[in-house]
């Protein structure tokens, strides 16, 4: 049986984050830039799914440990799964991460 390519999945919160990013980017910079940024996010999710150790460990309390990886103005929070990664949130780089996680 061929080996499966690692994949990424998004939580509902991450989907909402991406929709908000797209809306803001369309408003400020236009649809073309929003598509370019979205494509960059997807490429980064794919890279992280294939190389989940690239991110920096981020401790949230005693039990929850995530990885974080910066993409331009945003930080991707994710955890490794059996099939790749689960993207938990995509937050602005200046946000209070612990408050939003």
C-alpha cells in the first residue's frame, strides 16, 4: 500500500481566523493580494504537515502543548496528528496568544 502524503486539517476557529484575514486583506489590499496570502498560508500548512517539527514549541498551561510557526504577519498554531497536523489557530503576530488560545 502506498504511503499517504501528510495532510493538514483546520479547526473551526482556524477556519474563522482565515476568513477574517481574507476579509481584512480584501478590504485593505484587494482580492488579488487576499488570494496570494491565502495561497501562501496553504503552502505553509502543507510544509508543516510534511515537516511538523519546524515549529517552535508553545506551552499553554501544563497540559496543552502546541507548535507555532510564523507566516508573514501571522502565527500558525498547530499540533501533530497521526496523518499530519491540525491547525488550531492563525493569529496576528501582535495578538495576546494565550488569551486567544
